[in-house]
């Protein structure tokens, strides 16, 4: 695969590292206005570092865009004359719809949207993917790329707003839950460092149980709750205080806000 990453900031770097470590490219161009910030890639002779987006586009088939939203439209306009039938466009730009991309470059190109989250930096992103009709036969290609950086799921584009809340904002929600567990552990006698370690790896273990077994969360909860035991006592107290309701309401509020922002932008 001949791939170009247009805009190699933190997200672009994470994608580049995933592509390199899994040998997914025959040619890789990475671009940034200040190429001095890409020094860590200089030792790899198979990577072409440039500040010239047009050079990267001309020499690549798959174009991954990881620029800031305010720059995306101008970049698309500048490269549109260079686009050919060989090109597939893959955008990671939040809030920039497939329809809007097509209105700039034309409707006849494969366009894919991918929404990774910040866990892509450690190869654990949950990435949501959607495409236009011309991009459907390129979906597997996008999955191949992002499955090397975590997991991926194909969804309709009209679910991207909700997926942003669940997966992107969701990182912050889970961090707050881990932080709360850490604070409880400190109150129960652990020092801060040990408390955070207990919270982090317990949450990781819980997620991996579900990933590995495919079980419903309640099945795993049943394995640790005993009649009149401490676990069910704690769970019931949390529910009395509104744990599940607060989390659901918070996510719905976040979803309502993101839709408000979208309407304001329109």
C-alpha cells in the first residue's frame, strides 16, 4: 500500500507508527509544515518526510488526513486537481462530513471517515468507520489499518455523533471512574501510587474479561456477588446514589451538546 498521512501531529504519528510496526506500507509519506517535529522518523529510510502535500498525494494511493479541522478545506481544495481514480481519501477530521468532503473534491471518489480515540497512542483505540457508496469496497482496507491500532467497527455515518460521545468523550468518562476508584482506595488506606495501580489494572481486567469471553457484564458481576456479601452491598449503594443513571444521563447530555455545536456550525 502506498500511503500518505497528511498532517502528522500526535494522531498522525500514532497512525504512522502502527503502519510501520506492522509493515502495512510499500511506501509511506508523512507531511507537516514544520518537518523538524518529525525527526523521530528520520532513521527509517522507507519513510518520506515532506512539507509538500502535493508531493505526498502524487506518490500515494491512500490519503489519510489528520489535520486540524480549520485547515482541512483549504488542503482539499489544493490537492483536488491531483486526485485520480487510484486515490482513496480517509479522513479523521471531527465534524467534517463525507458530504462536505465530496462537495469539495467531487462525488466520484472513495471517501472514508474514521474516528479513533486518544488510546490510539498506545495501540488501544476504538475506531469507528463509515464511508460513501464509492468507499464501501475500501472499508476492509481502513479496518486493516485501524485494527493494528486497537479495534474498529463499521457504522452508518449518521451514528458518528453518538460514537464520538461513546468512544472519544468516553475516554474521559472512564478516566473519571478510574480516578474515583483511586480516591476510594486512598480512603481505604493505600497510598496514591498503589491506589491508582489497583484501579487501572482492575478496570483493564474487567474490560478484558468481556472482550475475551464475550459475556454480558452481568454474567461477570454474578461471579463476584455472593448472598449478603460486600460486593452486592457496594453495588446497591452505588445504584442508590445513581451511578448508572448519572453515567447514562451524562452521555446523553454530551450527545445533545455535540448536536448543538453541529447546528451552530451549520
